[in-house]
C-alpha cells in the first residue's frame, strides 16, 4: 500500500496501484451505469476502486439537442426534406430514455415555462423559423438568464436526394450565419448520410468534398457495411488488456452498420480527420449513380478512401460526419450515441468558478 494522488479530486488516497487507461476509454464513477446517459446496453465501460490515471479526462454535461426538420415543395410535392429526423427521437427518447418527449420548436417555450421542467434538458425539432428566431434563435443566446436555452448539439439528418440547393435557399443568409456561429462558439454539428452535403452547401466544409453524383451503397437490401479493424469486437465484460488493444473499437459491439446511400468522399478535401473507415475488401459495397440509379461494383480507385466517421474542428466547436445511417436500426445506435458523448464532453476543471467575492458563483463547464 502506498499513498497516491487522486487525479480527479487532488486528494491523497491510499491505493494498491494506479490503473492507466487509454485515450477514448469510457470510465464510469457510478456503479452500473454511465453518468447522464445510463446506456449500459450500448457501451462497454469500466468501474475501478483503485487510483486512476487518464491520458486525457473529460466530464459529461447534460444539454439540449436540436434536430433540423424542414418541409418544402420539392419536385412539385410537399416533402419532409430531413425525413429521418423522427428516428433520432426514437433513439433518444424511446430507446435511451434520455428525454421524456420530443418537442416541436413551437412547444418548447411552454415546456420551459412549466415549473415541473425547471432544469430539464430537451430534444427539439427545429424549423427554419426556430433557427432564425426573430429576437431569439434556438441556437444562439448570450443572455446568462437564458442559459438553459442553449443547445449543445445540432443534428442534420439524411436529406432527400437532390434537395441540398433548396435547403440552402430555405436557410438563407440569416439561417446559415446562425448555424456557423453556433459551431464556432463551441456547439457540435452531427450530419448523417447525405445530410453531410448541407455542411458543404452552407460553407462549413470545403467545396467538392462530397461526390453528389456517386452514392455508396450495398448490394443487399439488408444494407450492411463492414468496419475495418472492428470485426468480432463484442465485449460483455472487457478487461483492461482488451481495451488497450481496441481503443477505437471497444465501444463498437458489432462489425456492421446500416448503409442506405451516402455520398462518396473526395480524398484530400474538407480537412477532416478520419475516425473509422469502411473495409475496402468488403465485397458488398457498391457505387450507385445519383443520376441514373445504376449500380456497379465499387471500382478499385474508390476503395482507397472510404471514411465512415470523420470530424473536424471549427472555431471552438466540432463537426462530425457519419457516412451511413445507424439511426435507422436500434442495433447500431452506439455509433450515434458515441457522437452524443463527444458533444456532451467538456474538459474537467476542478473548483473552477466565475463570480465576485461572496456573490453567487457559477461553475465553469470547461473548454472545447
């Protein structure tokens, strides 16, 4: 037995050893569940009674989540241009139990004014009116008295093929400026499937990053794509050695993910960092023409760059792009939930407060 310094509280403790965990490991200080989320069925995580050393450590903070929901006339028909938005409600409310209900923007003010919901966070479908906001936008507020209004994550679901120009017109200069300011000031934007092209259309991603004429799809209706390096990584009770060898895949309990038409990505464009790749040797991957609908085997030159999950920093915030559709199937929600964890994480600042003398002090949630 020897004295160690607890890396979270800074207090001296007596421990037998110090466990060192890799970057990316999810560590729970609450027995039996993850803090805030409690998604024990979707994540592998560790509990420990010894002194713990993290290469990097962050805390999870609760937040409001906004999901873009736009309806408009497209090809002479009224369509939900962000047609997969309802699936995110299902993933967060029905399965995860994170939010009691999924609100329309028009209902959010009444929800907040109800004393029973004081301090609660919400999942809100936001329209273009909610983004532009008149006197107040859902995505922006600098008023400390309205701190519970702030949203930490904006989701851009998959969009109707060919509707990106219309979506840019609907957002307009004001809507685009609000979205840009949201991420630059520390928000996180998550785009799934073809929704990634919206980021390019509004100028958050370099032009011609996504190949809008070429869709990545699969030969079977089951729409599965294999993830390189994550085969057979189902861990029910992972040991430290298992996680040390799998810093990326340990939260990915399946080697497959639903894929329903996502744009191929041009290598060297967009200034993204790739987090996970599709397996170029997976023979079911196909390329489909957005113009003709004709599918063919994925050419060898297209197999050299097949990112599944990409991210980049924009100001104080981040953009995540997932070139697939895990939200369509509850068996693959963990991919989306990992993005949620990224949005909720902030640097740990111990005993850090803002305030004056004996006036009310407010904890600082952290940096990026």
